[in-house]
């Protein structure tokens, strides 16, 4: 099964779908077969660019020559689109956030288990070699138990992103679009879900969260503060402070390297740089992992197990309840 070509279909034809299409084409023994979109014109343009078929949703999930469906629609459609593919016995990879809320996530997980198919959330940073190296460095005890974590993750979104980000009907807002990244990464690095959270935000004039801050407390005792925004230039900075050392990772979505310093008495040691090469298109690693799991007959990925995906959705639900932010369609 190691050389089995994994054949992909994509639902959605927006910016993220293009990046995933490029990654599928870059990864050996993976083939992009077809795309579907609510807009037939957009689907046809996408299909012409990648020399694939343009389909309706129903036809795409019914094709025998598609093994796995990647869901790349707006957040509000993730659950319905994934459920359609799962019900047709397709393996499914869903662009983050997995769903809008935890009850939707549970429905998808139950459906995947009934049909015995693979299901995974595509949060691309978790699959990057540098992020896995960072997790392994923490888990090996290089800086001792992590006591405090600070993450800033924010920028000024380009104009073409804004209509989706600020629309509550599309489950817009910074928590589901950007806040999920640092929260998911913290869970990945620490190997646990937070027990409690406190959250605050600034609302936009459309009623969604545009700047948000969360405080998470993990069972191990780590206290984490996350600041995120799509209209404030916060940058990308991670600082993890352990009992015997610290890790700093600037530009953590684009850089290959982070720095480590150990504690010598009351002073930090010289900086040690630790790196692991990522790729120009970081999506290839989630393509590679999904394909590996499908070939091996695994129904979920150990890099992001379904129980953790569900747990993170529950954290995001708790955060939005505190803001408060609830979408009309929920």
C-alpha cells in the first residue's frame, strides 16, 4: 500500500483551496481529481487552472475515483459539507476550524466512526517539521515544566479576506479564524487541553470579535496568554518559560527555527538555535500525513487525534460563551 496514489477532491474553490491544490500536486503519489463549488463559474476556473474536473458537490462525493475530500468552504458550511462526504464513504480532511462548535464536531466524528473512514482537521502548522521538533524539545524536558506561555498572533488582514472575516453569517471572527492556531499549538506542545479559560475581546461593528485575548490554565500548571487579531499588527511571537529554560519562536508560522536558553542560576545561557526545515508550501505536510494514514488504514492522525480536535472545539465554545459571541444559525 506504500505506493498507493491517494486521489483527492476539493469542496470549495477559494484561496485556501488553491494552496491545498498546489500542495497535493507537489506531494508524490497524490493526485487532485476534481473540485466543486457553490459557484459553477468559480469551480470551472479552478478546474481549468489545475486541469481537473469541475463537479457539483453531489457528483464529487459520488465519484469512485476520489478517495479523500478536502473541505475548504467557509466555516459555517464545514459540518454540512463534511457530513455529505462522510455519508458517501469518503475519507475527509477539513480546513480549520473543524466545525463552528463542539456539537457539530461530535456529529462528524460519530459519522466517520460509523462509516469507518479517516477524518482529520487540517490545521497546517501542527504538521510542520519545526513544530514537531519544538514539541519534542518540550516533551524531552529541555526547559523543564512549562510554567508560562505568551503568544501574540495578529496582523492586518488583506482586503480580500475581510468580507469573510467580519460576516457573522459565515461564522466570522478572529477566534475561529486565527485564535485557533495558538490554542491548538499550545495543546500540541504541552500534550494536554486547558482546564479553564478567561477571554475578552473588542467587537467589530458587525458583531464579531476582531481583537481577542485568552488566558488558559493547563492541568500541568502552565498559564498561557494568547492575544490575536486580524486588524492589529501584533506579529507572531511565542515565548515559553520553563522551570529550567525558555524557548522563543518569532514568526512561528513562517520561520524554520526557534531559540532555546537554559537557566544558569539567575541568568540565561547563550542562545541555542534549533531548526527543522519546513517548506515553501507548508500544506504539503498535512497532505503527506493524511495520505500516510489512509494508506495504513488509520482512521485518525496521531498528530491531531479526533478527541483533541473535539476538546479544542469545546475550549473555543467556552471562549465564545465568555466573550460572548454566538452566531444566529447556532
